[in-house]
């Protein structure tokens, strides 16, 4: 039996939700007041796809029909989650950046939604890289110094994926904020249902490569940032 996680997109400024309406045989995105009128979406290959109309995904403020195979996906149609606070509910700690005197490293701190160092850009689905929202530096693997935030092209990007609400590395380890803020991010063997390793995203905006800015600045949002809410599993 396969499952599919879905969620709603809510505008943080207006409190409205993203809905879908049909006008003259054409599907359009609209802003609706209540969640009961909101349209559910799911993610696949860094795209927001309509749950009710799975042949359509969100592109540049509208709905675009999906054509071709995975290899035909336009990179400009892909989404990222910008300026996210990544919190581990079990410990109450969020990922943070700590400088060791030479490099910025992925560490932890008490959750502070106003702290720029606790904000990161992450992927929606598939494999993606982690980037500090405040410095613009990607999380990389340095040959001599291990995992650091650095823009040196000689470093290799650290890749992640989402699995069962956990942040998973390329080699299948779950990453969570360390309980000691002086140490680097902890890595554990991945296990389904491991509540200690689950993380939640807070305060994210959604960006699409077309504009490079937070979705919601144009129609139908009326301004502001969209965030996912109330994930369901079917």
C-alpha cells in the first residue's frame, strides 16, 4: 500500500489559503478564507502538485500541466523552502550555526525565530543541499575540516532528503540538532518512527527558481509568504 503526504498552503500575512477554481474549463489558483475551501497539494521532484488535479503543478503563480518524463522537468519550475527554522521537538532545539574560529558549522541552539543564524534554505523533495539563509553559504564536505558552511568550489555539497519527518544524509543517516551546542550536528542510524530524530520546519517561505523570490508577492496571494500547514497522509 502506498501513501502520499499532502498539505495546504497558507499565507502568513493574510491568513488565507491557496485554492483552485475552474473558469471556462481552465484551472486557476485563488486565495480562499477557510481551510475547508483550500486545495491540498503534495510534493514530487521539488514541485507542488495538486492532489485533486495531479496532472497540474504550481508554476510562477499559476497551474501548469505536467508533460514529459522526469528528465524533462524544467529546473526553473522547481521549488525550495526559504528561511526555515528547523526544530527537533524531542529536544526543543533548533539547528544553528557555530563558528569554530575558522569555519561556520552546523550546531544547535534554543529555538529563536528571530535569529538569522537559525534560518536555512532547504529542498522540497528529492535530493537537495542545505544553505544558510543569512550568509548564503552552502553546507559542504571539506577534505581536511569535515562538514562546514563554505563556498569553496573544491568542496563537495552535502546532500539531504526528507524521510518520515527526518533529515537524511546521502549515506542514510538521520541528522538532528546536537544537545551540546559546542558539538557538530549529530548523525544517527535512520529508523522509521524515531521521534528523537524527527524535525519540523517553522516560518518557511516557498521560492521558485523562476523569480528567485518568495511565492506570494504576485497574484493570487496579495503579498506575503506561503507556508505548508496540516500535513495529511493518504
